[in-house]
C-alpha cells in the first residue's frame, strides 16, 4: 500500500532501524549527468550491438527505439521518485516507501544481484581488450583499482568518470565520422524490417536496454547530490537524451557499413566497422576506447551497487556492518569493499559472457517496481500513462530475453524472496 506523500526516507519509521550517518552532498547537476553517461555510454555500445543484430536482423533500429521508449518511461519514474526520496538506494527506497517493504527488498535484491553480474562483465571486457590472454587477471586488477578510487570519495569518482566519458565520446565520434564518410557506407542497409520476427525485435530491445540502464546510478546517488529535488529530475533525462543520440548515431553508422547481417556476425562490431570503412589504423584506438568505456561503466556500477547495499544494510536486509559511512571520506566504505570482493571472486573464477542477459532481466524487474511505485504518486490519468507503459514494457522485455537468462533470473529472484520470507519469520519468532 502506498505511503503518505510526505514520507521521507530520512525520517524514522516505527520499528525501523536507527539511521547511520548520512553521506556528504558534493555532486551537482553536471556531475550527476556525467556519472549517468559513464554508466550508459560504456561497454554496452561496444558489445551489445552484435547480439542485438543477431536477434532482430533488420529490426535492430526498431529494437533500439523500443528500448529507448521503455528507458524514457523508467527515467521519468525514477526522476519523480528521486526528487521525493533523495536518499541512497534508488528503487529499493521507492518500492519500500510506496509499495511496501517486500517490494523495496525485491527491487534492491534485483539490482544488487543483476548489477554485480554487470560489474563482472565490464571487468572481463576490460581484460579482453587490454590483454586477452590474461583477461581474468586484468579484470581483477581493474576491480581492485576502481574500488580504491571509490573508497577515496565520490567526488574523485566523478572527476575520473568525466575524463573517461570524454575519451569514449571522442572514440565513438571517430567511428561515426569514419563510417558515414567512407565509400563502403550505403544508406540502403538501414532499411527497417522485422527479419528477426517480433520476438527477435523485443529480444534485441531487452539486450540493448542493458546499455541504457545506467541512469539508475544517478538516483542511487541521491544522498550525495546537492539540491536533489531539483538536480536529479534534470540530470536523469539529460543523461538519457545524450546517450540515446550517441547510440542512434553509432548504430546507424555501423549498420551503413556492415549491414544487419555483418553486424550480427561481428565479435567486435565497432572495430569491424572502421576496418570495413578502410581505416584499419583506427582499430587499436577503438580497442582502447572499449577498454576505457568498460572501466567507466565498472566505476559507476560499483558506486551504484555499493549505495544500494548501504540502503539495504541500514534496514537489516543485509548485514548491518555494511551500513557504516567512513568518517573522513564520507562513503559507504565497507559496502564498497564487500562489493569489490564479490566481483573479484566472480571474475577470477567464472565466465560471464551471458551476464548481459541475466543483468538485463534483474534490472528490468527493478524498473518494473520503480514504475509501479511512480504510479502511486498521482491519481490523474495523464500522470499514470508513463508508469503504465514503463511497467508493461519492462515485463515484456524481461520475458523476451533468451530463455536461459529468464530461467536463471526467475530462480535468483525466487531465492531472494525465500530469504526475505525466512528472515521475516525468524524476526517474528524472536519477538
């Protein structure tokens, strides 16, 4: 049941655990936009286009459009909720406050599990581009270094993300210009169809959504943004809009050179595009750009997962020791170290090539709950259109993903729900 609109996460609720020290508000609108871009304009655009093209064929651009519409609805819901509840945790907080404790918990569980998988995928992407023969070792090193950076304070993370975004945007701009101005570019390859079928288009949209989902990072950092009621609703659509323009330009440029068939067979689509465009000397630059992009995504992912872990630990859904905020750096240092340790364990031992699908499933469930929470903010029909479209879109795309991702995702969510039920029963017995 929805809570009162006046409810704030910063205030004590009956029976709720006492709040720990709050984080320091150091981020402005520009910083928040950059962190969102660092999450979105990352390795997804280097890696997701190929699998999406294999699924959708000539419907790739249509799939991108569907993913963008769902992402816009989710962004609108997140912005409205973040302005009302400017605390760390994102939809974990919104679901708890608007729908009830279980839905908040399920959102947090989906986010932490799904995005931890994304962290591992991004780390291994760094390793694959930097030193393929030692990809796991490089991935472990990347996680350790970025965990240390985050430990030093969110402002340092924002500055590093700003530099990474600048490099990645420069590389992507080069790919677009080289591809569109080459003799190999053919506008006829951009014909939109549904050669992969409706199911293929929806599956492509679900896979491409992985690359859009980074704006959640802005909401999960709500406790560290100055004037969040004003800044977050501005930052989220700005970051999403810039990312959409970049993705559309890159997709059109690469398709014009490779076509949907060639793109679907490409293992490194952007590198293959510049090679096909007759500029093979740009391939090493693209490889470096992909590694830098993956680092940017990994940096922002660790930030977001650690903040949701902090919020869940405050409410004792995770060990309370993870709710401690460092007295000097004003960051949830124990949560950051715990997230870093888990990701290191995954990348050191597991092949996570299927992590994109699994991560997309978890994040789509997370946003489905965000849209349901946003639906409760107003009773007017017009204000409820976007949440309804977002909720339906998230569930449709989640179950259109490859069946392995769906089965594993449902199983992990069921495990989380079981843990919640056992914990609730034990707490009642103790009383």
